[in-house]
C-alpha cells in the first residue's frame, strides 16, 4: 500500500522531462551570462538543482560563484563587493545581507511550457560568492562549505527520489525550512537523513521511534554519543536532533531545528505509518473557513499583519516574535488556548490565529504574594492590594478584578504595544 502511495506522490512532485529541459536551459543561459568576463572565478549551479533533488514547479536556483582559493583567500571579506561590480554590468540585482552578502536576480515569465505546470511568474536566482575549497577546514566563511554538501549528496544519487519525497512530506506537514522564523528541517537535513537511513520509508519508520533527543553520526566520526556531545559546540547541541554534518564533523547540521517541528515530524511519521495516504504529501492551504471549522464551539481570533520590508529571514523572525508575544501574554492571563499558528506569504501579509476557550474568564483572579512571615514584603503587598487579601498555607494572596475577560479585547490591547508595532507595518484583529 505505502509503495503505491509513494509512487503516486512522486508523480505529482517530480519534474517531467519537458520541465527539466526548460529549467536546465534557463539556468545554463544564466550561468553563461555570469561567467562571461568573470576573472579568477566561475559560476556553477548548487543547491537541489545540482543534486537532482528539486521539486516540480521550481521557481528558483542557487548559483555559487567560486573564487580561486590562492588568489582570493586574503580577500574573503571583499568577495561580495567584487562580485557585485561584475553582476551590476549585466543584471538588475538585489543585495542581501548574510554571513557573506549575496545577490538575487529575478526573471519574469520563468516557464512557458504547458507541460511544466508553470505558465509564468518569477524565477529567482540567488548568487552566492564563495571560495573554492576541497575540504571544510579551508573555509573562511560558512558559505564556502555549501558546495561540499552537493558533492557529498551526489555520491548517493540513488536516493534522489526518496529525498524528493522527504522534502515534500516535510512541506506538507509544515515542518520544512531552516529559516529562523521557521526552525524546521532544511533541505540538507532531509538529504542527510534519507541517506543515513537508506530511503524515505526506512527514515519514517525510524523517526516514529525517535526519543526526545536523537543523535546521529552517519560518517562515524566519533566513537559514541558521549564523544559527539563532548566535541561539538555546546550551544549547538541543545536541540532535539544532533546530526553530525558528514562534510564538517564539528557542526550539528540540525542545530536550528526546534522541538515543536521535531515533535510534529514524529507525529506525522506515526500517522503515515498507521494510514499511508497521498494526502500526507499535499500542501494544504489554510483558509479562514477551515480555521472556523477547526475552532468549532471555541472562539477563533484572526489577526492580519503586514510585514516590514526587508530580507524574509529578518522580517519573518519579527512576525514570529509577535506570535510568540501574543501567545505568551494570553497564557499569562490564564486564557485557555486550544490551538494557534500563523502563515505568511513571505512577501507582505501574514495571518495569525488563536483558538481560545469561548467561556469568559472569571471577573476576579488570585494574585500570589510573599510568604506571610516576611512582614515587610507582606505590608508592601497589602498597600498595593488593599482589598481582599488573605493568607493560605503560609502565603498571602489578593483577589483582584481582571482588566480583560475577553481574549479578543486583550489582543486588541496587546497589538498597540510598542513591542508589536516595531515588528510589523500594520496589524489588526479581524
């Protein structure tokens, strides 16, 4: 049953020959333009395109401009400026900040083939300057190692379709993307895991049994788990998955993954094993009506936010902080949250939602004070709360009237906070 489901899913996500030809032609044409007149460096395809693991209806490609190591190793911090001067002669570019600045070039009418499944839109090239290295130890910037990932993955080409399935599965389950506002599974994590477990289904079976923290060392760089934890950066091994990078043994490739996405992935694997379905690979668009149905008799609060301009990773992180702030404040005021989440088009608008118990909170709440034996602090507490204080089990408490009993009204109050206003262009409760 699962094999039939996987084949069906693969047919939906794997690019056909026509699309492969068209995307390949577009990329080769772009590379030719970049390489013309480029001195001491060469532009090549990287990312999923070079690994043969890209999904149908691709809208982007990663281009790496490899600078000669001996010639440019002393100019590592100047590579972006050097490349910018070259690209400006040929393209309209957008410079983006990163560990080493990189560039975007957007082309209209990406694909025109009726068979490709994409009849227009924008095709985005990201151009990253790197030093050409043969081993991770030579890297002077984290981006220098990126192409070594491609070299390693390409040694395991037989798993290309399994990797496609893993990526699509993660996207459909809402756990894909290592950006700071997503904190999910990166494409590289998906590749390492599939290769590590020798296939998508073997990975799903293994992941369904993962513990609160999983430690994997595919290349067996270390003797045991204790040795791994001793040698890796302590700040990078606090997450749920420690995945020793096969091309950089001192790095946890899954350091950005958070517990929520990890747990969601495990649940999704268990669900798929119990009932394999092609729906597990279908990305579901979240609509207002779906959320209302999900809320049932509970209260649904919809919040529309317009993001600031800037790099998606930065503006997305600010939106995430708004969501976390609202969630934390609701919980602090004892509102019972059944579900919450958010979606963002990565350009402008975000939808944030909270499903909260419809029952209004009690008019009064109990505020905890200091131990009754601490007289100075008790007197101060009584002055701040002159009415309805009482002692229970050696501690003083006060009965206070709530400022907000309705979660919608409370959120309307919260979104006026400067903390929120600094992170969005506009935000309103629907």
